């Protein structure tokens, strides 16, 4: 079972981890610069963490921050690809894209991306398109199945209209119901 969640801060994310039955959680907008708090809380809930830090805003706050969390019994490691992946982070994603190689479920593993596109910008805006183009390059280079859980800042139709799905060889799976709960 997979779940994507945007906590709008780390507090709601930590609460969600305590109640989630998901084997893999794609988290967006945790606003943490240091992984320690998330790692401790995730461990208590039975998860291990692939973490991309949030970015300082210059106004004393932070923006973005993504993570992929997998239940402890699921193997997860860094997907190595110099120039495109640095640790768990998609290069130049500004805290907006984490990638992990999941070692369970499929022979050879699969890629799990947690994505948080820039708010109020279309997916094909240069800031967002740069991140999406890097995902295309990673998927093509590593030739592994993938899942992208994220806050796309648009509708499924908005993603389809960009041509991204054709470039990455993907399809959209989204719920029919509303996805924003507070």
C-alpha cells in the first residue's frame, strides 16, 4: 500500500505516520532542514527514511522538503546516478524531490520519487519543468519501474497536457475523491 501526504509542516506528517497502514509513504512539505527529528519519529512508527531537506527562505522559515518513508522490513537504498542524484536528492530540485530505490516487490527494485512542485506555477513552468526533466533522465538512465507520489500543484489533466507522461513512459493513478483533508 502506497500513500502520499503533504503535511504542510513536519507535525501533521509525524501524526500521520503514527496512524498510516501504508508500506511506502511519499511525504511533501515537511519544512525540516535536519533529518534527525523525522528519522526518530519514523523509527517509532516502524519506518526508515530517505530525506531531502527543506530550503531556508531568507525570512527565517523554510520551504519544501520531501521524503520517502518505507516500513522497516522493506529494503531501501540510495539510487546512484552522479550528476542527477546526490544522496537521496534529485540535483537542483530545491528541496522538492527525493528518490529512493525500493528493493521489495519487483526483481531489481523500483524507484520511489516524492515530488513537491512549486506552488502557483504550472508544471511546465521552467522551475517545475527542470525537476520533471531530471526525473525523466533518471528513469531513462536507470531503466527501473517507478512511482511518483507528490503534490503536483495541478490536476491530472494538467500533468497530461505537459507531455511529461510520454517522456517518462508513465500513467496517472489518482483517487476520484477529494484529496485535501484538514
